[in-house]
C-alpha cells in the first residue's frame, strides 16, 4: 500500500493525525497534512484506510500494490 | 409553495436525548425530501449518512449565505448586511485562502500544546462550581466560562467582556429573536470586535488576531473587515457550541449511570465518549445548509440550480445503516465517522479544540466531583428547542 496526500486540498482537520499519528502529522506553520511514511506497514493499513474515509477534504488516497 | 403533505422544518426533538421522530421515517422513505421553512420558503432536507457526506462534498452546493435560495429561514429571520462573509459563507478558492490562513492555529499538535492551560481553566471553573453550591447551575459556573475563556485567550479578546458577547450570541442563535433585536445584536458585537481589531492593528500581540495582522502585513493582504468577520465567527462558534456540548454531555452521562461509570473508571474511554456524545446530540443539526449553484443529484434525487439544501447532521448521525442502535448512548462505540462537525471543506475548524476541552472537562469533573447528580428531573431541564445550536439554558446539579 502506498499513500498520497494532496496538501492543496487539505483543510487541516487533523482527522488523519487522530487516526494514525505514526503515519500522519500536521505542518507547524501551514497546518496541512505531512506524511511520515508513504508505505505504511501491515499493522497501520487499517487505520490508514479509516483516515482516508474520515478525511473531510478527500485529500488522501491509497494506491494498492 | 408549502402544501399540507410537505413536512415543515425545523422539527422538534421530543426529549433532551431524542432526534425528531420524523427523521427515522424520512430516512427510510424519502431520504432527500422537500420541506417547508417558516415564511413559505422550501428546501431539500437530506437525512442519510451517506447522502449527507456526498452533499457536503458536492462542488455544486454553495455555502454563500447570500444566494437567494439559501435556506436561511431555518435559522429564524435574518438580517441582511454587507459585512465581508467569514469563511463559512465562502466557496472554492476564496474559501480555501480564508481557511488556510488559520488552520495551523487549530492543528492537533497546536491544540495538544494548549492542554495544560485548558486543564487550569477547567480546574478553576470546577472550584467555582464547588464554591457556589450544592446545588449549582453547571451552565453558569462551568459550561459557558470554560470555552469562553479558552477562545478569548486564543483570539486575544478580553474575558472581562464575556457578558457582552455571550448575551449577544444568545440572541443571534435564537430562532425566535425578532429581526430588529437580532440586527442590533449583530451590529453591537461587530462594532465591539471592530474596535478590538483596530486596537490590535496598532499593537498586534501574541494571539491569533495579532498573528493574522502580522501575517497579512507580511503578505501585503491587510483586510480589516475580513479580520473582524473572522473574529466574529471564531468568538461565536468557539464558545456557544462547546458550552452546549459540556452541559448536554454532562446531562447525558448523569442520566446514564452505566455509561458514566465506564468513563470515570477508565480515562482511555473519554475520547471515545466525547465522539459518541458529539454524535448523539449533533447540536448544530441544520448548520450544514447550502444552495445548489448548478443542477446536481443527491441520493438519486435531482436537485436544481437555485434550490436550498439542508444536510441534517443529526439525522445522519442516527442512521442505523452506519450506527447500530443509533438512539442508544454507547460511549464505547467507535463513533468518529459521525458528521457532527460537518463534512467536506467546511468541516469545523475548531473541532480539535472542542475535543480537547470536552475530554479534559469530563475527565476532571467526574473525578473531582464523584457524587455529581442532577438536581431535579431530566424532563425539567430547560433545553434550547428554539435555538439553531441545541443545548440547555441551565443545568442544575448537586453533589
């Protein structure tokens, strides 16, 4: 699984950070999404899928491999 | 035109904990339905969770409150003014630019950094509660002061003026306020904040408004009127909503002792309980209103350009396809996919501040006042059936 995040669309709701803080963070000055990992390990993948569903701005997408 | 078989909106909650009973039937039979508003305007009402999410991410639906089809009458008679609209009334790139300026102020890491100060504010409010009873009114001692003080410090608004902005906010959100009184409340609050922003422009401090002034100067985008609109939005939205969730959340926990026990016995449950309480009450049910600016489709229903749309957060959050036993309060359910903060690009800016305040408040209140109980009957609690943001006017408690 590979994740991509569109920080132009992101509204900084922080839903992804609340869901999987090991994968998602927020930039200190912009407030928008920062990916800490682009290829989450198996244990993180369910949470990443939840984060995609919860993102109000639909800024996250998953590329399954 | 309103005809007898067209339901009217808003619909009333029948007890402090219920959704309007009409929502269940609408969700099943006519999930996107034409409803009549007071005064004869009509609008679409969307009641399924999936459709509410779709509507709130549909670029054909505009948030501009000045579109003629906007279902304003759901909120009572509104005044018209030409003040710059804050971000809640903007669309697309204009909205994005306006929101981007402030999102870092409300990010998860920034709010985490505010937690120690929020804890102090909560501790002080509970001291006040304990000193003024038993019995005492939780709204006056805790529910209103905590979020008011937090948002004042964040924005840089003097808390000493809380009486001024709280009374005017109460008039603005009450649907039964007559139009002249609402106009006066808006103008008075606006001119108060106009003077405050002017003072900050002379001497910008280390607070949100001061930081916005400096950022605008750096970028050459100084805009006094928009800054006053931002202050207005954040001050009103920042205290009234959380205050109502504190009082209603406390009422719900005191009325469901098994659920209260789960929260008191394990602090790890509190964040889950906060999400569940947000879902259960969905206090800003009709705040997610839009107007179609192009023909579109919601849940299979054609919606024409110019039509108003209300995407009901409360109906969506009681959708049994998404939440099992939706009318039961279950603090252990994972409810984070609720739409109590809305959905789409306008989802609540202050949601993580609200989460932090509510989590700290319930954790502290239930442990410091373990014998807390309602003083009186649930049915006697005066609820805000007449306001666009649901809540209670008073919550008499004892211990």
